[in-house]
């Protein structure tokens, strides 16, 4: 098939959706498909790359790409909306000039850019498939980015129209499927495909390689919903963790990065900022325990992709999350870690102490995590399932 991947984010962005889209494009290419990527100029988590004002065609690691301009900004709601809308305008201008594929895979976010996918697919009479990474109206409401009112109501109506218009909606979790079904989307219109690990699934787990038994790691986007300020306070406030010599490394950055830095009171916690590939792999290889944290009300509107990488590296994870979240379900179903209360001050520190003080149990859960990742999170497995969805969308196979 000729596949266009419309992804707001793509390599060389090091975190968030970009690594997922990148490994997906390579995995689909490896299956013999002709993949072209249409993306914004690199801008996440910060616009540190060149920001040209015109589209650019090129190749990145053998994948043909079209990069579109946008006015980057994440410092306020207005700046975020401006960024999204300028990318949407650039995509609308470029879409008629793009090669005609057999199918479009449109990643959300960008949420407004789905309107261009819908219009382009109708005009050119080609199917499109939505790959739903974040449920933006729910996320905007939960984080206070957009208040309840006319704008959020319009976003929710557009959300439902996009689900109906897509040939299929690929969701990344069972909780996403439940969310959409509750909104009236038929189950047969959905396909649940877990996100692939963007780091290679390792041949050995933390149970069988030399690790630092006191190194605790989290990574990726440092946003408000990760609640890392409270995680840091709980970690530093525990005398038991101090006595154990536990160190907590946050390998990443984001809009809440400065708040987390301000909360750090000891040298036992470090926020590195965005790190390069070599440093990230070294941290993943040395860590003894991983941490995933989330704190917001309502249904899941995202699933942290860091969890797939932690499990793929054979790391047992302590998850400070809601007990009904997808992260909790994955941890419990795999046996790959522990679930603590989503309010870190309650049980997070005690659960982390248990993980550090019980190496045999930690090793067993690390092996469980890696076994689950091998069966569910490899790019090859994700691509094979996606291929079935795309063949059905193009009428070449029935699901």
C-alpha cells in the first residue's frame, strides 16, 4: 500500500508522539509498504530546531518526509491554539499538492488538523484512519486548558464527527475504546492496538543484567498531569528512601519542568532535561525501578508511552495512578510492577520502598514486564495489526 502518515510530531523530536510515529513508519516500511510522512517542522518539547517558513521535502533515515511550518508556542492556551491552527493552515495548503496515497493515517493530536484529513479524504476519495494518541477535548477539560463553554462544546461535536468520518479509529488502550463507546462510537469501528515501544525491546531484563539497585527512573514529558512535584516531595520526604540511598532521576522536561526543579530540595533527585539517545539508554540499562505517575480526574485521555519502554527494558514499574486507569490495568494484567495510590503522598513512597527492599520480587516482576512487552509492544507486532486495519479500510481485507 501507499500510506501517508500525517503526524504533527516526528523525528528528530526525542519524546512524546514523535518516537512512536517514527518507529511505526519504519516498521510499516519493513513490511513492504510505501510510507510517506507529513509532519510539522520539529518543535517539541521546545522549538530548538530551525523553523523555516516554507514546506520542505526530504528523507529521514530513508523515509520520505514533507515538513510543514507552524508558529510554535506552548506557554499559554492562546499560544497552543495558535500553534495548532498555523499547522492546520499549512496542512490545508499543502494537502492538494501531496501524492495521492491508498490510505491516510492521521495522528491525533493535532486535533484541528483532523479537519484537513476529513476534507482531503472526501475530495480525493481515499479512506483515512485515525490513530488516537490523546483524547483532546477530555484532556483540555481535565487540565483546565479550555473551560467548559462554547469552545469546548464545539470541540466535542467536532470530535464525534471525526470519529464517524474515519474509516477506522485505532485506539491505544481499552480505556480509550470504553471512552469512545460511551460517546456512541460502535465497537466494530474501533481497533485497539497498543503503542509500540520506541526503544528496542531488550534481550535481558533488570533481573538478569547489572543494575544500580538504588536508581529509580522516570522519563519523557514533564507536564502537569504527571504530578511530578508531588512525586518528588513524597520521595524526598521519606526517611526510609533516604536511608536506602535511593536516587530519583527524571530524564525529560516540559511545561512543568521549572515547577519540578523548584520542588527539588536534595541531591537525591535530579531532573536532567531532555537527554540524548546514548544517555537515555544508559539510564534505562542501569535503573532498578521505573516510575509512571498520573493525576487527573475523569476518564483516561492519554496513556504514557514511557510505560511501554520501561517494560520493554525489563523494568518493574511503580505506578502512582488512578486504580481504574489503563496504566494500572497494564501493570496488574502483566504482573510487571506495583500500583500505588494516584496521590503520591499516600502510598507512593511505601510502595517504592517495597520495590527496592524486595529484590527477588522486583526481579520476578521485571521478567513479567518484559514478557508482556515482547508479546504486545514491539513495533513489528504493532505494524502487523495496523496492516490488517489498513487493508480493511481500503477494502482489501475484512476484519
